[in-house]
C-alpha cells in the first residue's frame, strides 16, 4: 500500500476508491492473508495518466467521483481499516452503546438523545410497515417542514430526535419510550437476545463518512431545506442497490443458496465471472470489521454459513456488512424489509449529523458541470 500511495501521490483512502472503480486490481497476499497486493501495471498506468495532464476539469471530476473528497467533516473517518465516530472506534462502541448514545456523539448534543415517539408517522394507503410508508410520510413532512435557517441547534436536535423515532415506527418498531433496538424487537416479536443484535447492527450502521447519501443530505442542508427533506433526500439515495439496499441483493443470493445449495450457486457465480454480492469492500481490503463484529455474535443458517466460508476461501474476499445484515434477517426470520429498515433508521442518524454539520458552513454546495455535448449553435445575428 505504501508503495502505491507513493507512486500515485495519494492517501490510502484514494487507493481504495481506485480499487472500487476497477482502476487497480487487488488480491490477498498468499504469504500473509492480512496484507493485500496491488497490480503493479495498473498502478503504473494510472500514474502515467495522472502525470499526463491534471487539468482543472479533471480535478473537478475526480473530486466528485471519489478521488479526493473535499468536504471537511469531524463526524466519521477510517484509520488503518477501522471505522471511527468522532475519534471513537465504532466496533468498540457497538459492544455496549445504543443508537441513542451514538446520535448524541455524532450530533454533538448537550443532552441525552431520546427517540421515543407516542405515535407513528401518518401512514398512507394500507399502512403496512416498510419503506413505502416511511418514504411517503417523510415526503409529506418535507412538503410542510420548516427551513433549518435561523433556528437554534437544540431545537433542530429535538426535531431530529422525533424524525428518527417516527421513522423507526414506520418500519415496524413498537411505539414507546424504550431505546430503538428494544422497540424494533418488540414490534417484530423478537427476544431480548435478538434486540442486542439489532442494537449492535444499528450502531455499526450509523454513519460511514461521506457516502453518496450523506453528500445528498448535505447538499439539501446547504440550501436551507427542512430536516425531513434532508433525511428524505439521503434515504432515497440510500435505497439504491449499490448503496444501502445491497443487503437485498445478498438476501436474493441467500435464497438461491437455500434452494440450490452452496456448491451449485458458487459454481455458477465463479464459472461465469459474476461478482458475489456482499463480498469485499473497497474501503476494507482486509475485511469489513463491522461484518466481522456482527457475524461473531450469531450463527447464520448452516447452508448460508457454509456458503460464506466457501465463498471467502475461493475468492479471497471477506463478507461485508450487507452479508452480516442479510444473515441476521435470515437467521431470525425478520420481516422482509427489516434489513433496509434497520439500515435506514440507523443511517438517518448519520444523515442528520451531516446535515447539521453542513449548516455551520453557510454556503450552498453547487458543483459545476463539465459540458461534453454538441457545440452550441451560432447566435442569431452573429458576424461570420
């Protein structure tokens, strides 16, 4: 890694971004499974292209697509393959903290955070818990919400608490004053042991630095949009299968495994060169510590456990948090939309943290476009 960073003149995080975009191939070192090897030809070719021309527009494109994120934040960061919330190790926090305590840390709130909510969000249609109710209800709140401009931070914290609590209700948590993981367990008719797993998962999912959903929420906040609008903007982005709904792809994969067996499914994916959903992560080349922490607390169904083990052995890629989340849902037969519900509720804490932090900047985020279309027609009356 040090050699690649030196050759390209970038930080490790940028190298991970290049790997995720397919610009640099990576594999596990056969001599030491804790290390990763990067293809020298890819790194050298990328260095030549970078040296050939770093025009202004190239720098702008790179800033938007992951090369060098330019938005300063004190919320979340990665150090040596670990995730930190305001300098505190997220995995260590997940051993005992709940989402309310993480929210207080990320929001820099003076008072304890309370997500209790006596009533659910207004539920259009059938009112069946899930993302349909959550999104439609947030949209209604966003349409009538107050701008964040000119409001005290403690007032915004109060509104943020209410939003997260009501969002949990929309995904099936029971109303009441208990911490969210207990309310989810009660709403989904699960034991206290499962509630502990839900607590761990939500703490691990609360934030992940400047993701696409966090960026969108920050853009909305920079315009003075209401907090429900900021959360809605972020959650609709989170719902993409390449982001927060990746566990849905893993769930579909697990269904195949349970129907056809792990060997048959693995043979199909490996023989066709299809990537296995949920394995590998560009920011964690040595393995997603969030997944390892959650998977250590429960045993997925036997056929899925065998699949995870064999897939890791055959590909060298470790399961990421999406595998752990889908495995948790499969093991305890949670509701169909439970994985996304947990992810969305937990990550709404991070989205609100980014929105609140952005308010202190006082400047609208307005990237410039780099026009690549047809040349404009000549203006009427122009001189030839």
